[in-house]
């Protein structure tokens, strides 16, 4: 199935918010329905022992398990009132029981914010640095090609899917253009023959310096950075980042060396001038969408950092 991008109002920044039982259960139920729809294809394929070269990446490469994605989190600073909240979150790590005007409820505990401070600070630094740079739109999705360059039949990452141009043709495309990958977690999968062809040898330690907002994978990873901060971040933002990651993954694979027409994907032939122009147009659109999500995540991090400088609230119960 496809993962359509849908517009939605941004979730509130972390701050004091109290939701009645009717309010938060409606949001939870909506989240469950949304995630069940998104996961349906993956769950069915997994049960049947089948795989999908495009969409399964979102649930195999990324470490958030389906049941974890389905769990609804309101985000730090929000109190959920009512007996259902106390029951549903009683044994969930990271939540504490509170009371508002004598009504019992739960919220994410302050100790979670303190314990996850390093994660929040790293994500804030990385995303702010990425956002500060001009997008680079000249990579043409060649990272997928570099992952099979001179690898032979045994080195193809998606062995069940043929290469559009064969091994020789794929190698020739890599040799015809400069590799300009800026994303370490793509670069680290380059073949030994491809890595020296990149404009720069990337390292994990230099990730904050080299990440840039035009990179499809930097946009996809917004999903990872969002769920890495759960339950401090909210599930609505996590799902929006997942939808964006799915759209970026589709462009990524349409521009790849693989023939995915049997899966319903027409190729973007980046070996041609017309194909490269098409890739840049679609990359630019996703870059703009990623920029909005990235800024929202930076805002979340900034607010969480500000909360750490204040005294814990004394809501009792």
C-alpha cells in the first residue's frame, strides 16, 4: 500500500495540558486506527513470509517495532485524566500517577526528561545544524547505485529484484557521475569500490558537520529522531514523520538501479538528463516538507530543554 502525505495541524509544543478521558481516548483511538492502516501490508506480508523491497525498510532498518509504534503517547507535559489512564499506563515505563483537582491521571515523569537529556541535546544539535545549511540537490539518488557498484550478483541488496541496467550498466552509471552522498548511514553501505569515489569520506563523528537538508535520508531519519525521544515526543508527530519517511523511501527506490515495475513503481531514470531533472523536482518538494517537520522537532527539543531548567511541577495524587 502507499503512505499518502496528509496535512495536519502541528501537535502542541510540550507544556502544561490536561486532557479529559473523552479527549485523550479519542486521540488514542484515532492513532490506533491510523497505525493499523499503515501497518496492514507489512503485518500481512510478515505473516505470509513475504517481503516488500520498498516499504518493509521502514520496519526493518528502523528499530521501532509495530507494537511500539501503535502505543499512543501524548508527549511530555500532558496530563491524561481518568481511571482508564491510570489503568492503561500504570505499568508503562516513564509514566507517573498524578491528580488534578482531585481527579486521578498520569503523565510522562520528569525523570524521563532528565534521563534522556543527552538524546534531546544531540537531536537538537543535529537538526539545527542540518537546517542551517542550503540544500544540496546534486546527488541524484546515486547512493543506492553505490551500494551495488562492482558487487556482482552476490552483492545486490535486494536479490529478488532485478537491476534495470544489469551489473555492467549499473557500474557504468556510477562511473559516469560524481558521488556526492552527505549521509553517513547511506555511505557506510557503499561497496569498497564505491566508497573512494564519494566526494568526501564520511564518518559518524562528523555527522553533525556533514548532514544537509536536501538529503532524502536526512528527511527519512526525522522519523528515527522523533521515536528515539518517545515518550517525550507525541505520537501524532511520530506518524507524520513516518509518512514523510515512506514518501522519501518511494522516491529513493524509484531512482534506484532496481526494476520495481512489478511492484507498481515507474523508474526515475537518473542515468538520463530528463530523469535527473525529475529527481531534483521531487527531491525539492520532499525537502520542503522535511524542513517543516525538522523545525517542529527542533521546537520540541528546545521546549524540552527549557523544561529541564525549571522546577518539576508539584501536581500530586
